[in-house]
C-alpha cells in the first residue's frame, strides 16, 4: 500500500481517497506508528500529510526521521513537506508571510516532473504560517508562491518530492495530476487498484476464512450491507443467508426491491421477516423522537436475533457479515487495523450472546468505492446509487404518533417526490430528499369548490458530502412546483407542501 501518515489534520482521509482515485491502494496510519511497523506493510510509498500549522509548535507531532532513512519513496504535503525539509537538512522559518486559502503557484524555469507543462499562475490551496526557505541538499526547487519561496521540491534519484499546498483539495487545480505524477512517475507505482481486483482479492480472502462454514448477513436495504452481502455471496455462494427485517417503516417499493431486484441480481438466499405488526404495536401513540428511536432499535435487535437463531438452528452459522466502511474504522481509532476479518461480535448494537465471528469485507473502502464495487458485482443502479435512508425509517419523518394510515400518506408523498427528482435527472445532485409529514398540524385549504382541512408535508432536499454538514438543495422551482402539484392532487390528506430552507447546522437533515 501507499501509507498516508496522519499528522492530525482532517486531510489524511482525503489524501487516501485521492490516491485510490489514481487506482493505487492506500491506508492511513498514525504518525506515532514506529517506522519498523510501517515497513512491515511493505509500503510502495509514504505520504506525509498536513497537520498543525507549525513544526516549531510545542507538542507538534514529530516526524520519525527513520522514515527518511529508508529507500521508500516519500511525498510531503504542507506540514509533512516542512517536516521533511527540516529532517533532511533544509531550512524552515517563520517568515511572517502566511498564506491561507487560495494563492497562485509559479513553476520554476525547470518545473521538474510534478509540475511539468502545467500552466503558470496555477491556483493552489495553502494553509501555512511557516515556510521552507531552503530546500535540502539534492532537492531542486520547482515552484514558489507569494508566501512560500519554496512551494514545491523534488529529488528524483531519491524518489522524493513535496509541496507546500494541498494537492488533495479540489480548489487546487491540477492537484490530482501532481499526486498522480508522484505515484506513477516518481515512485514508479502501477495503477492496479481497481474494482475487479478488489473483488478478486476479497473473494479469495473470504473463501479462505469461511471455508465450508455458514454465514449470515442482515440487509438494511442500504448500499453497504447490499454490497457486502453480494461480495460474500460471490465468494461462498449458498453458504450465505441474508436476513431482511421489514419493520413496516419503509418507503414504497423498498421491501419489494430487496426481495425481488436484489435476489434477481445476486441469487442470494433471503429470509424476509415481516415484523410490521410488532413495530407498529410498540410505537403506538409514541410521539417523542428519542423514544421512537429506542423502541425501534430494541425491537430490531429482538427480531434480528430471533431470525438469526432460526437460521443458525438450521445451518449452524459461524460468521456474520457487517458493512463497516473505512471512515468508521479510521474514526474509531482503528486506522491501522485494516484486516478484512475481525474475530469478534457485538457491532451495531447487536447483542453479545450472538456468538458469531465477524466478516467486514468493506472495512478498507470508502463509500464511492463501495458503489463502484456494487456496480461491478452487477447490482442494479437503483440500489447502488440509492440515497441514504435512516434505520428508523419513516417513523422519524412523521412528526407525531406513527400509524399505518399516516405511513401510507407519507409513502405516497415520498414516492411522488422521488419520482419527480429522478425524472428531472437530479438524483446525483442531491444527497438525500426526506419528505416529512406534520401529522399533528392541520391547515385550511380550498380544493375544487370545497374547504379542506388537511396536513402539510415538508420537502427537505439536501446537498452534502458526508451528512456531517449539509445545505438545502437549490432545486429548480419548476420541479418543486411539479412535486407540490402532484402531492396536493394525488394525496387526499395533504393540502399544503412547504420547503425546508435550513442548513445543517443549525438544523439536522432529518426532522427527528
Ligand atoms: P441528521 O438528521 O442527524 O442525519 O442530520 C444525518 C444522516 O444520518 C441519517 N440518520 C440515521 N441513519 N439510523 C441511521 O441508520 C438513524 O437512527 C439515523 N438518524 C439519522 C440521516 O438520514 C442522514 O443521512
């Protein structure tokens, strides 16, 4: 792998993704990892990421000089660039010329490999207080910027290079070109990290771990569990049984999609548990959002556990598949543990006494890679490109108590909004498009010649990259008008459609 050494800024994940976009496998490791441990991973290159603003800051994470004693190709970015310069005998100084945000890069007369034939005055994204003022011996300076006399350097025989700016951010035009040139042209790495190679590797790994044992997987209807299961199925076929709990809080067509489309595309053995009576019974009259969530979580575990025991009784199951993704692994401090298979249970609130070993085939992947894998595995587009949908389902999109009638009303409105968004070709421009029923609110309207006294629904289209922050989507007004017309005409109980124009923060994406 290419190791991305994390110096504690938020850029390491982005760098790792960009490396993978260049079809090269990358892993994030903490800067505290001993060099011997890094070398044990047989790195094709090491990238030192950005970090705190100054190498002089007390407590600033130190670069283990040993990294630069090896003959592994190294690329330094921002803080990593300065740390590299300092360790190799260059000079880093407080010049007082800080640069934050966009600035322009001037390639040197000899722009080297990284900046070869790129335009002058290239917009790049900087974030630094200190500057490298003198490159280490053996390095040629290939660019400068108004605030950084040495903004890029490289040493081809040593297969090392560095840049003061952030090539991984989109604001740096040509950033991906430079990163790719480091990987291919300086470090000499072959671009072999592709969906089909990932599938081959994972299939082999899963086969060798599972042997002839039985496996179960809980499907949520979301992309991650769907792709994880498809991958495991590719590896062990009928030794896999999937469990899908229909809690009655799904959108129109979702249970059918899992039952029909998914099975048709994969041939997976599926056990569908219709538990809607049970969930709706437990939710009867409950209006508090947190109570709704707790009840749904609790019932879900009970139903899943029961179903898993039934499968287990028949088939003697040893493994449970989970769709854990790389960001979860990195965020929970397990950035180094990129093994595909972990031998213990108790994830996602599943009970301790479900004694299965865990298979997490997506543990090294980002969401967009999971989608690419799903496509490669032959899953239908509607499944792979699906918008995220919360586990508690429509229950947290009905403001007020949940009932079958209210769910039916919301399902109709939600389906119309989704149909129109798709027809407008805007599915990919929107992260998620909740429709929320204000079930305890009524307003007066007029339809035909008569007075109505119906409920409002809220349209909540949002744009986001990771759901941590979001903005309301500026959908075309004619699309919103079409959705509003259709909902008020086709759904009898709804006589008003409103648009939520709140970003996150201060709002959350969901209303509860
Ligand atoms: P909020 O509403 O907190 O949502 O801005 C952020 C993202 O998480 C989804 N979400 C959930 N997903 N179980 C889930 O699996 C939940 O309980 C849950 N609550 C919110 C939400 O749809 C959005 O994508």
